[in-house]
C-alpha cells in the first residue's frame, strides 16, 4: 500500500535523511551517513526501506519528531531514507491569494489570546460577560440555560405581580385593570362636582343652592316648624295658630267593640276626629259613642232631639252617643271637633254628621258637647259601640295648630 505523505500543504521545505543499517536495528535516530540529524514533523515524514515506502502506524511509529520506532529488525546493509517535510513561513501573503483550508497545525500560532487566555483556534471560548443562562422570577416567565430562550411576563392579579391592561372606564369593578390618566381625570371631575358629606353636620339638615353651583346647608328646624322661602332661599318658620292641620293617625276598624286613640300629643290647639263607613259585624242596628278615656265625663247639648241625647248629659258617665243606625252599615261621615283639648278645665266641642243611613232617623246635623277632664289636657279618646262590634270603616285623628 502506498500512502501520500503529507497531504498537500502548499510550498514545503524538506530534509532527506539517509542511513545504511548495521543490522538488527528496530529504531532510527541521530545522524545519517551525511551527518544530518533526524528531525521531522510528525505526520509529515516518509520512510523508505530499500526504496519501498513504509506505512506509518503499520510498519513504524513516528511521534516525537526525532526518532522512528516500531521497525522490524533491519538486516545489515539495508538502506533507510526518510523524507522530512516542513511548512515554511510566508512573511506576507495577500488574503486574496489564500485558497482552501488551512489546518491549525499548519499555522505558526494555532491559538489566539483573549483577555490574557490562550484560545485554541477552532475550539470554543467563554468570554467575560457572555450570558450562560437566564433565570426568570415572578413576574417574568420562561428562561433556561440552553437553546433559544424565551422570556415573558405573567398577567397581574390581586395575588401576583405582572402585566396589566389599561382601561379608561370609571365604572368597571374589575380588579385586574389599571386606570389610565383619562379614567383618573374623569373620577376626579366626578368627585370635584359632588357635594361633600361634611357639609351636613346634624340629622335632618337640608342642602340647597345658595347661588348657581353653590351648595349650602340649612340646619334642621324646630318641632312643627315649616319650610318657607325668604329672599329667594329656603328657611324655617313657625306658623301661627290655625296655620295647618296634621294627620296624626289613620286606622281601619277591626272586629272589635271599641278603638282607643291614646298618648295624644299636647302640641296642637284643637283635635279633629273623622269617622267613615262604620258597620256592625253581626248585623242589626249599631251605635257610635264618644268616650273620654281620661277620668271625668262628657256631656252634650243640642237644638235637635235634645231629650234623646240629653240622657247622657251630667249623668256621671264619661261617654255619650253620637248616633245610631237601625241598619248594619252607615254610609255617612262623622266629623268631631274638640276645641282647646289641652285645657285643664272644661273642653268644648262639636260634631256633625252627613249622609246618615235613613234608619237612623236623621240625615245629618250639628251638635255641641263638653268634656270635663281631671284638671289636665285630653290624652285619650275612645270610640265605643253600644251594640255589637265594628268590622268596617276608618277613623282618623288630626291635630290642628
């Protein structure tokens, strides 16, 4: 087998080393017949024995550049020739003149120095500042130490940091959106235009406009005062007597023989009781009577059927009959006025009846009465049936200033 030694490397220098064997040698080194020292570049030598090219690695070993070993024992007078090839250095070679591939071992310097460290050509190098791995921590995601690295950012929530979406809304209830300056400005404008709650200080205060876009506070008035307008703005005022009528209570009759209006306030001048559409639960005639529930009695006088109604006058009883019906229902209305009911002496009153049932013997009329209290104002009044229970109709209590 004939090998080509060495591969084509361009222009070479060479040394031919020749030696006649004395016999028995298995290695060669030192000087040849012409006193030349053996020197070669491993891999760039050719060894001939008696003109036959030997095969490196099979017939011999050449590794150190100064000796050939691993030969079969030579015979006396065997002739050895070693061709030693070496690349020579070119001082300057135009880059355009270099073609092909140059191996590292063909270069005088097979490494370069970076930051004080020799780096073999064709190898790999880690430079200071190179990114070797990426570690992503919340709110970042991804990372790694090999391959193409991808880094992202997680979405924010109330439990983790991350990216958020902007929103111009001022009414959203989302907990993962972030307000823009536009939304903040809108919220500011709304708050700036609102009436501050600190404007009111007392329960019952009223807010009004003292001028355009100027809210003002009107403090709560006193009991029974009314709201009036003075000088173009609201104000509280106390009305004189007879100024207004106020509904104290309005109640429907149940299946009861009497109803009592108690704990009557003493803040009014007069009282008015209105009874409408009362009827008897069991049928038959019924009678409506007014009773002074306080200690004392009630009496009456009238210019109509005085004797019949007068049976209760000064009789010591504390109620008298307002009217009755031979039928189960009265369609009319009773209006009962009690004057100066807060007086500590005698109270006067009157009542009128309109649209009574024909069986009552009267279509209506007006009558007067008096009420004797216990040196105090009237605080409790009862409507009482003399026969049967009420089961329909309404009764109202009004206070008159």
